[in-house]
């Protein structure tokens, strides 16, 4: 899958492009529009807070760091058992799971308040009144959709293709 990012100058041009994408059988679920908070986007498919924030990336990172930290704490508890307790290998598994859960929770709460790293380069254009369109398409259709966008909107300056965006829902 590939993800295309570009800034549309107006609500009307964004709606026209979305209609053209729908005719090309791009699902409405794969199209998201991000605008300033006070901008009315009408019937355009608004991006959710998950798309606007760095929530997913933060959860993945927190889960990884928390899991590794938990496993290390579990190993340390087996090597240096508190108050003569006999601890088994389940301690490492349990500590790893608790660490991963707590890491995901804490970093997810932090990530909800951070702007999405893929959207950050477009923040200035969004604040100036542009509408950021995010379209997820199969890699096999990349040339077709790029041609469609370039044909109708050749002056779009900010255009970006990403791959491997597992951390972006």
C-alpha cells in the first residue's frame, strides 16, 4: 500500500478530486481530509483523531520499550529474588506483559497530544487554509492515481508518497 499526501487549495477542488477518486473505485474509507480546527469541510471524509495524532506510533514504541523493560525487570527479579521468594520463568513473561501494557498506555496518552509525524510537514499549509488530503491506495494503482492528480492539479506543490506506514492507521 502507498499513501499520497497533498494539499488542496479549496473545499470545491477537494470535493471534485474525491468524486473523481470514487469514480476510479478508491474507497471513501481510504480518503481522509485534515483541515484547521475552525474550517468547515462539509461532507468530505474527515480524518479521525487517530489520523491527526501520533497515537499509533506512540503505542507501538511504548509497547516495545515497556516490554523490553519488563523482561529485564523479570530477569532481575529471578536473579535477585526479593525476601527469599522462589520465582520461575513465568515471572519474566508476566513482567514483560505488564511492562508492554503500561508502556502502551502511558505513551499512548502522550501520543494523543502529539501531531502525526506524516502530517507535520504540511502543518503550515493547513494553518494557511489548505486541506490536506491523505489517500491510501494499492501500490499497483500509484501511477494511475498520480496521473489523475497531476492531470487536474499540476500546480500542487506538496506531494508525498510513503511506503511501509504500518504506524499510520
